[in-house]
């Protein structure tokens, strides 16, 4: 079995989003398992999480986060095309996610890096005449 290597560091601007397919391919490459088997495992994991939430059972994944099913409060909605009319939007079940410690720390590190990159770009943009 090949050695498990950490996820590749991919620049934020090079990938629009991470898909289930991307996860399956990466795990398959790291473990040497067939992609079909990895897909089945990933899908079963997601199905179990969904089933638990649908049965009002919170899902806790250590260092990743906690998914809590919750009920939203009913609220008043208004149609911008008909300013005088209003209606009640009924309460409904949703899922709230609270990031775990490790995820929170890694995302905070990313936010610092993005702020620094934006700060470096701002003086360069201000130095150009007429914003060109």
C-alpha cells in the first residue's frame, strides 16, 4: 500500500470548488483503492450523515465540526414588486454548521494570507493612473 501523503496544497484561485469526484480521486490516489470502492465509501458516509440529520440527530466530526438540525423561526416576508403586501414565511428545518477547532484555525490562517495579499495589491493599484 502506498504511503499516505497530505492533501496537495492548491492555490485558491486555481480551483473553483472541491467536488465529491475530486475527493474520490484524491483518496483513491493516496490509498491505492479502486475509485468505485472509494466512491461507495464516501457516498455511504454522506448518506449516514444525511440520515442522522433527517432524524434530528446532531453529527459531530472531531476537529472538523458539528452539524446541528434546527428549526428556523417564522418571519415576515415582503415582495419588492408589491411594497404594500407582506406574508408570513413559515418555519422550516435547516442544518447549522459550527466549525471545529482545527478547521477554524486553518481558515483563520487563510484569511490572514488573503488579507496580506490584498494589502500588497492595493498600493500597486493605487499607483497606476486612472485605475489602469
